[in-house]
C-alpha cells in the first residue's frame, strides 16, 4: 500500500467520527507534515450553523496547535459522487499554511480520486504577500 493509499484510508476512517447531526454529510481529512506526522480531522457541526468547522480546517488547526506548520499533502474524503470540493474558507486556510505546490487529493464515496496542487485548487489566492 502506498503512502497516499494509507492517507486516504486514514481520512476515510476519520470520517466515521464526523459530528454531522444536521447535514448527515460526513467529511474526513488527513494532513501530512514534511516530517511525516499525520493529523486527521472531521467536520464538526453546530446548531448555530456558522460555528461549524470543516474537516480540512480541523486537521490544520490540530497540527498548528501542536507546533507543525510545514505540510506536504492533504487528502479530503466526502460522501459525494464526484471527488469532494473543499469550501472557500478551507481553501483560504490551506493557502495560509501550505505551499501552492502542495499536492491535494480529493476523494469521492466510491474511492475515485482527483489529484491537483493547492495552487490549482485556489488560483490567484490572497496571501500575506498582499498585506
């Protein structure tokens, strides 16, 4: 099994822990640091919908809170017919902490994947360079 296959499996396993009582739409993520530490995340819904946190941001926030800020890959899985598409907020958080060349693997419920870079996922992004 390749590393990417392991990371997909980890994101799928994490997805089982999603707290989605309102949408019933679980999402899981697996974020890999440059030194091969792995952080998983799930979406966590709240009755006040604006306070919901997505799987990608959960994984990134967990990693950053543990002192990691250099990432090499993220896998995102969802209960979608096509490979899942991250929301705009998650794309912006990813570009804050990840390089545009970082690989992103998007996974559908049937296991089909779409691989791209973060820069392809969020072209012409807003970064600290604009501040």
